């Protein structure tokens, strides 16, 4: 499974069966926690945008998800699909600081 975190863009059509689409940071956290139950984590990686738009009121912009992963000691591969160059670099810094794999 791939967690697709974006407020507007839908997951790539050819991969829809393997994507879980969430629009808020809070929903992403809950989905990750549900997937981790029973130590059978089926999450391959997190495919994340930066700007949450109207959904930011439900947990902040998507960089807050990476902050939460860092704070809770989680380690996931991450792909950034943001068009925001500053946001992308800020997210990349968190990925590199934690030694997580960035999928390009």
C-alpha cells in the first residue's frame, strides 16, 4: 500500500488499487496507526504533497506529518510530489536528517 497525502490531486490512475488517499494530516496519522496494528505494516511508502490548502485546519500543512513521524520515531520511505520548491526542500531536510529513504 501507498499512502497518498494530497488535498486536490488524485493518485495516479494506474495505481489506484494500491493507494490510500487522505486529505488531512490527522487522517494520515490515523491511517498509519491503523496499518501498524498487529505489526503487519502494509505501507510501502508515503507519497506526500506540502500544501494542504483548505484541509490545513485538520492538522496543518503536510510537512506536519513528517514532523509527527520524526517525533514518534517512525521510519517510512517518502516520495514528495509537491510543486512548492521551498516546501519540498524543507520536507527533504526532515527526510535526510532522519535517514529515511526518499523515493524520487
